[in-house]
C-alpha cells in the first residue's frame, strides 16, 4: 500500500515535466526568440504579424524595441521595405530643402529640371515642338514673373510625401515589437498614405483653379474631408486584417481616382494650353505608377506564384514601395510646372 502511494506521488510530481516536454516538442520553433531575438518562419508568428502567407521565412517576431530598431542594419524580410521608403524620404527631404531655400522669383534651377525631365518624359525629337513646349513651361526669354504666387500647396504636398514615406519605413521597422505597437504603427502608415493622396490634390487644384475660387475651394474641401473619413475608418481594428487587403486597396484607389474630376475639369478649362497638357501627362503617369502599385499590393505578385522565393528581395510590397516613390516624384515634377505657370501668368 505504501509503495502504491509513493508511485502515485511520483507520477504527480513528474506530470508537469511531461507537459513541458510536450509543449516543447510542439512549439520549439517559437520558444527561443523571446530569449535572444532571431528570425523565424511564418508558422511561428503570432496572428497579428501574419499578413502574407507567401512570404515563408526571415520574420522578426516580438522583438524588443531596441533590437527592432537596430535591425535597420540587418537582413530580414522587411529590410528592403524599410530602406526603399527611407531612401525616398531623404530624396524628398532634399527636394524640399532645395525648394524652400531658393528665391521664389529665381527659377533657373526649376527651369533646368523641367527642361530635362519634360524632354525625357515626352520623348520629344522634333526641335520645333521641343522649343514650343519648353518655352511654355520655362517662359520665353523676355517673359517676366508677374506674381509671387503662394507655394503652400506645393510645400504641403512635399510634407505629405515625406510623412507617408517616413511612417511607412517606421511601420515596417517597429511593428514586429508587439501587437499594440503594430496597431499604432499600421494606423500611422494608413494616415501617411492618406496624407500623400490628399496633399497630391493641393497643387493640382490650387494652381489649376487659381482664377476660379469656387471650384478651388470645393475640390480642396472635398478631398480633405474624404481624407479625414479614410483616417477614421482606418482606426477600426478590422481594417488591418489580411482578408481585407482588397478593401484597403480599394479605399485608397477610390481616393486617388477622385482626382480625375479636377484633372478633366482642368483639361476642359485650358484646352490646348501647353502647361495643362504637360501637367496632365505627368498626372497620368503618376496614376499609372500608383495603379500598378495597388494591383501588385492587392494580388501579392510575384511571391504568390513562387512562395518562399522572394522572401528577402523582389516581393510585392517592395515593388509597391518603388512604384509609390516613382509616382510621387512624377507629381513633384508636375508641381514645379504648376508653380512656374502661375508665377508667369498670375490670375
């Protein structure tokens, strides 16, 4: 009887050890990274980090903030996501610095930029057509600037682009820390995307309709309200779910497509005017870049066709980032033309 009691007590004492062994066997891939941060596979991620099942490996999961920050200089599946938009941020910072430190009435640098970019973009080989277009953009040799036009819409766009790029880079760098951090970072990321879209309208609308204040105020107020509503919707916890990827892409795409209204309106008002034609061409190219970005983001191509092959480089989000920078820079070139247009012609 004593022997049986002893055996029962021993079995009770060993039971927790058996449970530990069982847990260790089933979760070994996820148990080590809390002691020393290292990269894990998709299967080991908590639910809040599972966004793309076609990216198989090289994840950071619940890393301390310090380690997450310094992973800026290490290799993982977010490295290029961080750096593409971080480099883009510094590009736009330099463009902003150049714009704010130049004399508003001294546009030689602007003219040189526009001359090169316009010829390259429109592939103009006809010398006569080239001279006509560049004269329209740069002004004739005898033209004088008749107005020191306000530049706040142009600066607002540059700030919106920088905010978007910086928030995107920060989100990809720090979201691996915790669920709460991920929630905050994603909302800042969505706010950044919204700010880029909204402020993209400001140079287009303000300068195109400078002589039509009713339409100017109507379009600016409409897109601003639309942007505020988009930010409020993005605060919903369900907004970040992977299966709502198409809904997110659709919301931001609709915001961008609403820009067709003032663009078409501008084309009607200034039919045949070179400045209107060139800026519209730039805006069409910008829309193409953003549209391709939305498609790549929503379809998760090319990694969906070869899961695991694009974990570190070449996956959809990295391509999306590059297309966003291309679209934003194209709109920056259009913004230069808008400012020059109004400084030469006024209203």
